[in-house]
C-alpha cells in the first residue's frame, strides 16, 4: 500500500498515524509557485460550473435545508461529496467561505460534484462556536442533514448514486465522524442501499472516545466503528480541536481493524487549509484554558491536504 491507502478490515493495517514534516522542499516550491489559492488540477475537468443555491427537505420533513451545489463542466453523471461546514456556518453575509469555495472548485476540477449544506442558516442560527446553547442541537441533528443531502444527490440523474462521499471541517468534521459511525443517530432505518462510500474530516471537533460515544450515539467507549474508509487531517498546533485525543481515538480504531487513518501536520494550526489566512488568534469565545484559538493557513500543509483528498476520493469514489 502507498502512503495514501486506508486499507480495509481484511488487510493488515499499516500504522494509523502519519506525522508530516512541513520542511519538505518540494512541497514548499509548489506552494510558492502556485500561491495559496491556486492548486494544480490532477485530473479532469477544464471547466467548472458556478455554484447553484437550492434546497431539499430533511428526511423527517421538519426542516428544509439550503445548500450550494457545484459541478464539473459537462453532463455527468459525477461522483459527489457532501460538505459539512464548521461552527461559523457556510460563510459571511449569505455567501460561501473562501475555504469551502476553494475546496469545491478544486474537487470540481478533479471530476467531483460537491454539495455544501447550510445547517445553521437553514435553522435561522448564527455561530454555534464556543459554549453556545445551539451547539448540542447541531451535533444531534446534523448527521440527519448529511443523510438528507445523500438522498437528495441520489435523486439526481447527474450524480452517481453509489459514489458519494462526506467531508467536514471542525464542527462539521466532528459531525462527519458521528455520521459514518456504525451507530449513527442520523442514519435512516433501514439504511440506504448506497451509503456514504468514503469520508474526510479536517481538524474535527468531538474527535475522542468519549465524545464519539454517548449522548450522540449509542456506542460504548472503545467500540466506535466506521461504515466507510475515513481520512482525518489535523494540525499539531491546533489548540481549538485538540489533535492528541483525536490521534489516540483514530489510531485505536485502526488497531481494531477500522479503515481509518490520521495525518498530523507538525507545524499547522486550525484552518490550515484556508486560502490566504494569516496566522492569528481568533476573536470570540475563549478556550477552557483562557486562550483564544490559533488559526491560519499553512501553505505546505494545505497543498498536501488538497492532493491527498483528491487521491483518497479518487480511490474510493471513482473506481
């Protein structure tokens, strides 16, 4: 297996942890050459459609979810990835954050449609960061949002129903783990014939044995499982979504034979994949130790993540 392989339950697992040194000269040259918001395309589509705003119902019929669909040029059908945003929402002023826009464009250039689900705006909520009373609502309901998005994409003729993945950032990364859990509270009963085929979580919240058990799932600590291959990308300098418990959690799952892998970038902080975000302390709610979250782009980690995610989804959604 190469560095990007997740493996399967039937294979002997490679060590789950990969620690990336960010002093790699080759990646540094690429980062400088292409800039922080321009990533070379590795496959596929010379044209990318503009994002389309649309909506669809949750499976319980109680909420209508707004979302942004972006596709490669051409008629399709395409493999697709559902996007789950972080605790700040889709973006400021009804727009789309530059992070999600850059990822949607990058994946479209490589042959994937994306659907960014606006879980907070659809409920009339603002930020759910920090000690926010709506945060529990997000963790409880957003796995259901992910499955509503899966059902919506599978109803379309321009999407390959059996080749849909899931990708989340920060809070959305934690929701990704809750969604692909073998005991997910969001999964329909009976489950869909074609479920999510692969998942990526970037600097996920709630990434620990304790937080991936109760009350959001019925999983006992130490028995978490995933229905799909999972890739977690994290920064060692992240003081907001703590990397060490997440690393222990994913490594333990991999030792049990789960198809999970974590990459830790030694010099990267939270939001390392954002384009053109200077390293800074984020204003807003303080962390438990009284400090403010450290956020900012790390160009080399960002470039590696964008290459790695395309390879990962290519392996699991295009073959």
